[in-house]
């Protein structure tokens, strides 16, 4: 994976998933394998986004409760480690909703209407009535999900980077409106002095160069210097970043995308694997169902008869072989397909066996967790408490700068 952007000292990662049904292999390869790596590299918070599920399933929410717990079971079975990250439920941290409300006061309507998925999803889900405020505002709720934790990074695919830009714009606008605290310059200079005489001089020179000439390299040097200071508080660090850029205190830091390098797994028909296309294999799919689904997959259209040679690169089954089969099996498929030495059913049987074998230990762990729901719920309870503590810290600061300190707790 690679990091886009620099200058964020916050090594916190936040990401969520909607509980809209059984997780499938597309979730595993496109999201969970990435999370499994990230949990050992960053401070990670992963949540089940039950409020987000209501944006498209508000008419029939009956399955959301069950799906929430089934999602956690899948995560744990696949290798998400609660000892290395926090797992929580979005609606159990009401600060998400409060921050969403407060951010809605300053977010221009046009910003929401131009989010790439807004009209695209309305078109794809024409059978649903999505002319609701909740659907229009869900990208801002996503922003609140991220900003409530002052996350430094958000794992996304390349096609989702534009979605994160809304969060960055909202954070930028919030800081512009509310970051001008009284005595900001004096507090920033005092914070710079805490870095030591030499570092303070370098920092102030970087600020001068950026402000006077727009020297981006000077800005990045200044940010790197601030990031390396272990004796500077988070509040002072945010002031120092703001002073560098000539703005104000950074109350809500802009998150950066963490680009996943895990390729998306195509579905049974060669399209993106998605429940809406009916082309998925669930993580807990029964072995006989896996074999049945793969047996009826389309293949290279040039192989009309058993004796016709084929091209694996034109066959959706080959994409599964590339992920699940051994090198020996892949060589056997390539040789046998291109020479008509093997039939499509033989090829499909080999990959379905490989998938079943790969999923076996995951499904066994899932059954263990399903049989021990008190443990799963305790893991989530602890995660919710940790998440709420962090979110409340952010909300206290947000309320203060927005003039809401009069409210009683």
C-alpha cells in the first residue's frame, strides 16, 4: 500500500463497513486483507456502519441487527485481531451523529450533490426511493465518522480517493471558520520555542519561505520537523501546522488516503463482485454451493466444444485460479486450456476445491465465534467504549469553538 500526502503526524486509521448481508470474497480481498495488515502498522478503529445501512435500507431494517453481529464474526474469523485494533458499532457512538449535525451547518449543499456516487447510486438503485436527506447527507456522515477520531489515514481504493476529498474540504472549511483562537500567533510562537532554539529557527524560516514565496518544499520540511518533536502536545502541534500554512489552529486534521494494493476480486460473471449483481461467493458459503456456483460460471466463448482450444485470459474462471490456485495448477490450466487438453468442468473443479480449502479454517473460526457470542459482544463493547472516549474529546473541542460550551454534561 502507499500513502498519498504527507505531514500528518496522526497514525490513526478509521474505516467502516455497512451491515447489508453476508460478506463475500470481494470484501475479503478488497477490504479485510488490507485491514489485517494495517492493524499491525497503525492505531486502527474499524466499525460496522449501521446508520449508513439505513441510508438505502430504511424501509426494511429488520436484518440490520443480525447482520451487525454476523459482520463482526466474519471480521474476526478472517483475522481482524481485537488485541491490535478497536471494533465498534457506529450507532453506539452518538458523537458521530452530533458531529454530522454540526458539520451540516457549514457544508454547502453543492458539495454533497457533486459527490460521484450520489447520482450513480440513485440510478443503480432505481427501485428504491433515495430522494431523502439521509441519502444526500451520507457522505457528510462518513466525514464525521473519520473526523471524530482525527484520523490521519483512511484505507481506500483508487476509485474512492475522490470521496475522501469531501472530508478534507469539510475539515479545511471548519478550520478556516473556527481555527482562529484568541492569541493564536503568540501561542504558536511559544509552541515553536518548546522545540529548542535551533529547531525553532528552522521552523520559523520554513514558515517565512512558504508564506512569502509559496515554497511547498519549505512547508513539507516544516511539517516533518513538527512531526518529529516528541515533546510537543497535540494541541501545540496543530497550532504549529496552522501557523506554517498561515491559517489557524488545525482542530480537525485533514485525513489522507491509504491506497490499497490488494486487487479487487471479480465476481462469478467477470464483473465486480457485488451482491447487487448476484455474482458472489460468501465467506461462509457451503462447499457444495461453491462448487455449484463455479460449475455454471461462463467461460471463454471461443470454447464452444470440448475439443476447442481456449484462452484463460478471456475466461472469468481464470481470475479465480490466479488468486487461489498453486503455480502447478495454474500451469496445468494454462497448458490444458490452450491445447484443449482439459475441459472447462475439470478446470472449474480444480478452482472450487482450492477455494473450499482456503475458506475451511476461516469458516471453522467463524463457527467458534458464533458459538461464543458473549465473547464477540464483549470485544465490541470494549471497542465502543474506547471509540466513544476519543470521539468525545474531539466533540468537546468542536463544541467549544462553535460556542456550545454552555451545554451541561
